[in-house]
């Protein structure tokens, strides 16, 4: 069956549920992408801080290793947040400029 765009004009609600489903899929994908990004950040932070702070892996961390891990994670997240904020600001500025604002 061949459908034409004019076939849909008789039912103004046609497609609204499809659009809603599409929006739900997009939101779900955005959520999955955000989760994957967060997992990657945690993995990178763990790898970098482990390599920096743990010289002799064992069954427990000594106080120096605990302090080093804590500081390393704090600095990593601060740096990540600074870069993210700067990048977001830059993107917004470029969007504004492209719109002529």
C-alpha cells in the first residue's frame, strides 16, 4: 500500500504517539549515553589514581595510599568539571553566535 502525506492530514492526532515514542527513545538513549560516559570517567579515574598511588597492591590500603587515592580522585573530578564547564560555555557561545545573538 502506497501512502501519501495527504493521507495523514485527515487525522490530526496521527503521528503524535509516534513522536512521543521517538522522544522517549531519544531520552532513553541520552540516559544510556550519560551512564556510559560516567562509567568511563570512573574507570579512567580509577586506573590513573591506582597507578599513581598504589605501589604494592595488597589486601588493604595504608593511610598514605588512602590519602593519595582521595586526593587524586578529588583533583581528577575538579579537572573534569572545569573542562566540562568550559566546553559547555564554549558550545553555548558558538550556538549563540551562529544564531546571531
